[in-house]
């Protein structure tokens, strides 16, 4: 059984959908039905599944950069850099 409903869409989205439906020789209703079926489908095709990417883990050794003896020193350097960015306007 087919039911009727009212859908409120932004004007620009509606125009784009109408153009797409016309280009594909479909009705606006058909295009909307196809989109809804895609969104509510439980199955995902292989191309829809995204491969999980693991971030690289650093294997660097050797300690902090020269001139940085503690976390407090690093924080002070970052604070000075931030103040300089504020003066220049974050450009």
C-alpha cells in the first residue's frame, strides 16, 4: 500500500532534486524513494564499508629536543609561541 506524505525541503535542495530526477528520467517521488531505501537499508556493499586506518606509532627515541629539560620548559616555549601568534594575528 502506498501512503502520501508532505515533506518540507529547502528550496535549493528541492531544485537540485528535481533537476537530478529529470536528468535520470525519474519522478521526484521515485528519486526520493530510492534515496530513502538507500538510507534505511541494513546491508552495506563492500564499497560502502570504509577500511579502518590505524595511525602510525612513533618509534623515535632520544628524549626531548635540545634546550628542553622538563615539561615546564616545553610549556613556557609554547606559551611564548602563542603570545607571538596573538601579536601577529594568527597568520
